[in-house]
C-alpha cells in the first residue's frame, strides 16, 4: 500500500511552523502565499512549503520543542 500521508508528529511540526509564519491566516487556517488549507497540506507527504520552512532545521527544532512542551514531554 502506498502512503501519501506524513505521520502525526510530522504534521504537528509542519502546522506549528506554519503558525509562526506571517503568511499564515489563523482565521481561515490558510497560507496567504499559496492559498492552501494548511490542516490538509501539512498532512500530505509529497508537498512543500513555498518558503521551504518545513526543511529549516532551526524551525523544525523550535517546533518540536513547542510540541513537546505542550504535550508535557
């Protein structure tokens, strides 16, 4: 079976990164740059952030720390 989705933690990292971006519209949960609905886009395996933020090691590390703090880890 082919998997087109990222795991839960990767999706959390991506949406956390998006939530810190000035192009993220919190009210509509959309990216102002690409227009995508981020709860769906961040779940898909073969898509990318137009700003390449999801591949930025510093942003990923910060997002993971925030996720861990919010989950009590």
